């Protein structure tokens, strides 16, 4: 069985704004629908919610927010 790998390239304009605190994003993470949050903000949000605050897609262990690698040094 062939395995399909999807590469996704995001075009980001700095500074990126967190959809929760509306400030400059720190330690950015992204949901499956490309909404960006501070990792601390989404961790606090997920203590009382189980969906993306922007689009309401479920955020689960099988469908988590993912760290944006390589962006930290650009801020």
C-alpha cells in the first residue's frame, strides 16, 4: 500500500496575531484549519473547551494543534 504524504507550506506575515489573546503570538501552534495561537493561550482554552476557538473544529489527541517549527527565532 502506498503512503501519501501531504506537504503544506504556510505563508506567514510577521508579527502573527493570536486568535485568543489578540497579541503577538508567542510559541506558536496551529490548528488543522491553520488558525494560529500562543501555546499558553490554547492550553488555557483547552482546559474548558475541546474545539478551536476560531472555527470550532474538534481539538483532540488524534487531531491536536501542532507547533510551528522554525518560527520562534523570527519574532
